[in-house]
């Protein structure tokens, strides 16, 4: 039995085999039979025959198909650098290494797929079984400070054996970590203190998303639901609180994924900390690197700090009087120490030639200001109006209340003529400058506009119909356009917040709009009251929740007080029942529907 040849002998044996096949074909054997005997295809026999006839036996030797040059091959030094990065940072994947190679100045940096092949070729990636991951519905807010995700996480161990918890918070849009406070005792008061400190540093978010922990909500408190301190802080600062469904951690997936990164890159490697300040300092340093230096794959390799924008002028925080000082809470990582200084009053700089005077509205409902003829309405004829005017804006007040703002076309000479007629030098303006005279509005500019709500509870803004609510029918409200939101203010109280249909580049076209110079007022204190007529089955619906009043009260109109955690039903001032609130849907209908009797 012949041994299997190798090396040069193997190649000589292969040439001899091909030569014998060619000789059989030349002696007249069918090509198909020869191919079957030698275990090759008919095309191979034809190729061997053509090579033999062209170059003899030497032409039957196998020729390498490898190209002489590979101009697209990754240079050896780049491949070595990629392997060194993988060995130094075992948690870096192909995408992160490709990004770091591009940042290090490597010319023609390889792509993610190329880096992956390099790691596989050098045995730096462990083969694993393919797992089909579950598909989730991904979502993200369109701008920073719209939503914060908050959670409590454990696993912060100290040298004395204690386990501390940490309140964490992340901005939904930019993945910027706004809170990472280590708490010795994760009580509701400590959570509220850390949350307040974060808002003093970055401003007040529009919404917060948390799980159903007892530090965040009292909806599951027994024997009856109650409002916890965190919910009270959010309510007093106008923050919408959103809760996840029970046993649904994927809803707060961004903060949960950040917990995994923190544990894998810091906590697992550091071990127990000496004490709580040491733990806070180490976590704060790591969070600062995470926010400002570490690229994020979900952000297309941008850093969270490059996309995060805190509120330019944070609203004054409302802190309940029974809250302690925030000095005992650990500092927010990656941010300077911010003390709760009082918010200074807003100083409005008036024009050098601004004047103000009092005048009477004419019988036709018009008011004259130099070259301007301003329509005030026939119902206001004969009333005394106070006028504040400069080169940019005209503000008209009735009984000390601002009723109209419009752009001014007056110049210095016109203002001088008004002073000659008895106008006096003006004090601070009662409101911001007219937006039509402010030039190009900044993206974060907030403007105000006064409008009267129609009898159907709606009003029109630049051909957009805005449904304000039947409870404000016939009333005059102030609309604050802030980004993608419209805040409805009535009698100095925030009544409602709606999505804005007005694009940012069209806000300057609004008639009578002015730049906002005051803070957003707080929402009304106390519960909302609605009315319902009890049907024959005794069940009414409020905020998409059925409330059983009882058939005894069929046909009567009851008043339902909508509070944060429950509904309180009254009839003629007497309380009938209390029902736990199971949904957080807003109230859409306020008055009872009175149907005409059937004939």
C-alpha cells in the first residue's frame, strides 16, 4: 500500500495523474468515462488536454491563483494596532475599535466588518452560538430635557459589608447621565433631595419616567393610595410623571442598559469601596468620562455631552417647606457644585426713548398712538387704557392687565412728539418685546400671545385649530410657545399643556406675539372637578375609567373630583364614594351631557 505523498512528491504525483488521464483521452477513450475513473469533471479533462497540447507535461502543474499584489489589504501595522486595542480593552467590539482607529489618525481606517475579520483571523473573538434576540419597540424623545428616566440600583458595596443603593437618571434623548447619587438609605426623602439637586444643576425636565417603586409612587400604598414626596415635588414643579407597567423593565431600557455598562466597566473591577464618599467620587469620575469622552453607539458614536442641552434659564424650583437641606446628598457627578441660591428677579431693560401715557378708547373702539390705529373692540369704548411704547413694541394695559402687544413703527422723532403732548418717560416694559421686531428668533426662544377662546373651546393659530377645552370657552388666555409645546395660562395659573402645531420658523408670524420674560406659572393647586349625569346602569366614565356610582342616582348630575390617586364623588356637596384611580389619562370632557328627551 502506497503512503500518501506530501510536499513536492505530492505535486509530482498530481502531475502524473493528470498526464495519465490526458494519454487515455488521446488514445481514444471517451472523455466522460475518463472523468468518472479519475473523479473529476469533464471540463477538467478538457482543460488538462488543452494545457498538455500547449506546454507539455510542465503545463499540467497546479499554478497558484493568489494575486501578486493586494492593494486593498489592511497594512500589517494597522492590523497589529487593532489587535492591541482588543487585548487592552476586552469589552471593545469591532465598531468601537474601528472608531478608535479613525480617531487615532490612521489613514484609510478599516470598516467595522474588516476589523471583525481581523479579530477572527487572530483568534481574538470567541465563537458563540447564534441567539435570536427579542424584538422591542424602540423610541426616543426628539430633544433633550423632554424626558428623564430614573431608577434605583443596588450593588454598591462598602468595606464594612454594607450595600448602598444609587439613584440614577439619564436623559432620554442624549443618554446624558444627570443623576448618579449614592444613598446610604434609599428613602423617599433622599430620592427627592437628589432629584432636586439635579434639577438645580440642569433645569426642570418636562417629564420623568420611573418604575413603580415606593420611592417614586404611592399608587400601590395600602390601605389606600397616597401621594409620596417624589410625586409632590413633580406636581409642584409642573413635571409630568410617567410609570411603567409592572414587570416591564424594558420600558426604562436606556437606564437599565446603562446600569449594565456601569457594573461591567467599573463596579465588577473595583470591588468594595472604603466608604460612601470614596464610592461617590469613583462613580462621579467614571460618569464624567461616560458623558464627555466615551462615544455611544446608539448616538452614532457621538458623546452624550455633545447632544445634551440643559435649560438655559431653569425655572425656579418649588420645594416643600418640610424638605431638608440638600447638603447631605452626594454631589451630581460630572457637574459643578450648585447651591440653592435664590432666583434673582428679571430686570427688563427699556428703550432710551420709551414713553407711557393714559388715553381713552374712542367710541368706535379704536386707540390712536401716533401713526398707529389700534382696534380694541366696540365693547371697550370709553375705557381708560395705559399705553407703553418704544421703537419696537406697543403694550396696552386695561386695569393694570396686559391685553395687547403689537410691533411699533415709531422712530425717535415720533416718541419725541408724544413726550411733547404729555407722555412721560417709561419705566420697565410690562412684557417682552414684540416677536416681529426681534429679528430671527432663536431655537429656544419662548414667545407669548393672548387669545380669546371660542364658544366651542378652540382657537385658531396660523390656520391651525387648537383645542383648548370647553371649560375655557369665552375666556381670554395666554399661550406660551416653548419648543414643541404650548402652555395655556389663565388668571396666572397653568391650565393645560398641549403639543404645538406651529413650526419654529413660523412663530414670528403670529400677530400680537411677544418674547416671554417671565417664568412659567405653576399649575392650579387642588383636584380637577368634572360633572357627569348618571345613566340607568349607574356607571360613568372619567379619564377612560369606569366609575360605578349606583343605579340609585340614575338621572342625577354628580360632581367628581379628579385627584392624583383617586376619584371623589359628591352630590350637592355630600360625598358619595371614593374610587382608586387606575389610569393616568388626562380629562377630556368636563361638563355633563344633557340629552333631549326622546319623543
